[in-house]
């Protein structure tokens, strides 16, 4: 499965895929409000029961021993709470946290500078750890295992390695796919937590909590409506809540009911299942023009007027996860659920035979 939205290209196509309301990467507005919405401890952190319980044990045991916690690897799609969890780890250990990311560490020297300035017990959060450069990665192996790095001074035959002792620290690595990490790096983490997409009931709890913090009055059914359209992702749930809040304030009395939430998100073209305009365009083309497939990716992309990569990396991962589209060796194929979702009838079932299905389009 490809859920690495980070590699998704910006697009000039008709569906503004680089700037979507249901995109899972943080945009500028998200960054401004996310700090205020982050749960501060494990009890406040909604869902992810298994990871939470296991992590709680790891941290409690380290605290009891008066030791620094083991290195932690968190894997999962963007917006599921990896950064939040890393901050909680630091808070639970009463330790400061330093935040950086793989792409920011291009040279081993960049990493050496960060590592050598850590204090004892500090948490180093390394987002997108799979995108670190190779030499930095190799330096990290030794730092994680022996709390030591060799700093190379000079070049060529005269170069010397100066060993540098580091204070014990906890590395929290985050990656969209743990499978992308080289085994030697993966093996050096004492604990690996895999973050799952959230169930609707969990997202409802996230939404109620955020509504409280943002001072928004929301009914249970209003939260359920937003949760159903949030693609299993707290970041998207919080973003949709903010748009619904605007709508409720301007068009009604500020209270988020089911009706208001549905009306607001219909205005923003996020449908009942969380599909946006681009997702629906891909499905509509697949069903209406190609009878549900199989059809090649390039043909499908031309049909919706988008780049091939945009369809493959921006729209398809969610459609596949929702069981609406399948990638097969012969091309893209719509599932029965796709026909049902768009209210269309597959060719073999349509009274008029192949080619008539578009007439039933919703
Ligand atoms: N379990 C949760 N309970 C409540 N809120 C959550 C939870 N997980 C995430 N959030 C909220 O979702 C937003 C995004 O979370 P966060 O930044 O931790 O995601 P991430 O996985 O680190 O994303 P990225 O990989 O893009 O950095 C934050 O505002 C956070 O408050």
C-alpha cells in the first residue's frame, strides 16, 4: 500500500490536489492551531490502545529504574499523532524534546552537531527518519547503541576519527512506512509502535475534545458526521471541524448539528465517506467512461485531466484503502462498493447493457 502522501506532487490540474481539505499533511493553518490541540499526556491521547498500553509500560519501567527510555520507532500515515506521541513521551519522562527531520539532516556533520548538544535523558524526535542521508544513518547506528559518535576530522589519508561520548538520550523515529528502514536501523529501536487509522468513534472523541478547546458547541451527531468524513485521521478531523465551525457561525447560530456539519462539508465538496472532488472524479471516470475498468493508470489520468502521479499518489491510496478501487496487473478496477457509492449500476446489471451505466449516475 502506498500511503506516503509526502511524495505526492503539487499539481496544476483542475482538482488542486496540492491544497486539499482532506490532505493528510499539515498546512500552514494546521501548524498554527495544532500545538493548541495536542493532547499533553497518554491519558488524553485518544485511541491507539495497543501502542498506548505498550508505551505506557516502557515509560513506567524506565521511570522506575531511573533510566532513559529505550529508543522508540513510530510508523503510520501522516496526521495520526506521531509528533504528538513523541511530545507525550518527553512529557511523561519529564525530559526536554528536540524536533528535527530526516530531510533536514543531509550530512553526518548535521547529525553530529545535534547529537553532541543533547542533554542527558533528552528526547530527539526524528520525523521522516527514512529520508535521512546514508552517512548520517550510519552515524546514528553507533549513537543509538553506544551513545558515541566518531567525528571525522580532515580529508583523505590524513583524516582521523575523534570519538565523542554522548549522554544517554531517547530517539523517537517516525516514518510513514517501517518497511523502508534498513534492518540495522530498525533493530536498534527497543520499541516499535504501529499507528492505525482511527475508528469513527475514536475520531468523534478527538472532535469533541478539539471542539471544547476551540470553544465550539457541537452535538454528538454533528461530531459523528465530521468523523465519518475524516478518513480515519485526527489531523483531517480537526481541519474539517474548523471549516464546519466557520459555516455554523456564518450560516446558523454557531451550534454544530448533523445537518450543519453535512451542509458545510458538502459546500467544501467532502462527501459522506470523505472523498473529495479529485477522488470522485477518478471514480466517476473509471465507472462512467471505462465501465469500471480495467483501465491503465495513464488513460485514467488523462480522462480526469490530472498528472499520472497525482492520480496514483494523491487519490488512489485512499480509494484502495476504502475498498473502492483495486490496482490489478491489467489496470485499475472499480469494486462493487464504488458503483454503490456513486449510485451507479455496473454494465452487466444495467437494463440497457454496456454503456448505459452513466445514465444512472449520481
Ligand atoms: N490520538 C489523538 N488524540 C487527539 N488528537 C490527536 C491524536 N492524534 C493526533 N491528534 C491531533 O492531530 C494533529 C496531527 O497530529 P500529529 O502532528 O501528531 O501527527 P503526525 O503523525 O506527527 O503527522 P506527520 O507525520 O504529518 O508529522 C494534532 O493537532 C493532534 O492534536
